[in-house]
């Protein structure tokens, strides 16, 4: 059965010098779908290039709240033109309440606009809401229905928000970082989320899985800092299937169905 990585950043400069190697490893693996998320205009072209040369890669672009200081004056036109010309998914976008010094009003404005583009163009969205899940829910309510659905990447909010997000069409992706014992409370949330709303992500090169479980030994070329390998999604599949008390093969089938419901149009387009 195929595996799917619902959210990563293969274009990240931390992968400089090893990207071709990673692409070959993914191509030879069971991973059949990978959503690569751009975070600012300067990396969208790199995201698109990876998707154009790999049938398993899905390009997704957005203005991430951490990088809004890089917004050009014509950011709205620039974003909508890139999305419509290249027919990509939308994300990583969102609201961030963790990193200090970010303009909250600008975050809301940029997030809402990108959601409106997704709505008008019937495109799926990957959303960041770190320590801002309530605010994000309010924005989604104001926007209205997102017909193609949306993914809450590495959801770590309160369980009380699960139902209202699900009612709006949310999927939730679990990363390997939640396998750390100190994050057990967050991992427990993923035992409660309905199985038809679950996905798995690596968030490579970030959100490292526990070192004792990480057999890939991937490091940055210059600093030798440890990096998350995109194939580490296998760890999370296995751990979450065990935690939920289901057979791994059955769990993989269900996750594949979820991934194809949200991103299936892009898989088909890539393989034509």
C-alpha cells in the first residue's frame, strides 16, 4: 500500500546539496504523494520545479505568516496570478501566535485573502495555526465554505475545536514530532480525530521525530544539524495505527483515501 506525506518543504535550503538524492529515495519508496509547501514568493518557483519533475510531488504555495515582512506591494495580484497560471494547491498559509513580533492584523488580512482565492478557484488549502487556532476558526467562519477542503497542518490545538473545524471540512495531519514523550498530550488528540479526517506529514526538514526512532540519519550538508527525512512518515503511520488499535494495512488504506479526497486532482494531473 502507498504512503502519503501531506505536508513538507523539500525546497528548503537546508536540503541544498542533497535534494536530488532525496528525490531519488522518494521515487524508490512506497510514498506516492507528497505535498510540497511554499512559504514566500522566493521559494514558489523551486516548489513548482520539484513538482514538474516528480509525479509524486504536488506543488502548494502561499504567504506564510512568518515571512510577511517580505510581501511586495502587489502581493495579492502576484499570488493569484501564480496560483491560477500554474494550477497549484494553496498553502502554507495561516495565523501564528507563537513567534513574537508578527503583525496580527496583517496576518489576518493575508490569510483571509488567500482563503478567498482558494474558495473562488476550488483549491485545497494547507493551514498553519500555531497557538492561534481559535482566531483561525473565526477567520474560516467569516470566509464561508471552502469547497475543496483544507488541512490543518500539525494541529496542536484544544480538543474542543475539533468538532467545529471538522464541520467546516478540516483534515488534520500528524507529524513525527508528536511521537516525542513530552508531546504525548498532542499525540493523544490524533487518537480521537475521526479516521476519515486524518493524514500524516513529515514537515521535513523540520519537526524532528524522536532521535531513537529516526533511522535515516539525515543531516544538513554544512552544519551537520539533524533534519527530518520525508520518508519518516513511515514512523508516524505505524505509531498512530498502534495507538488507535487498527491494523497498519487497514490504516494505510484509510489515509490514502483521505489524501486522495483532498489532493487527488493534483495527483491525476501530475501523472497525465
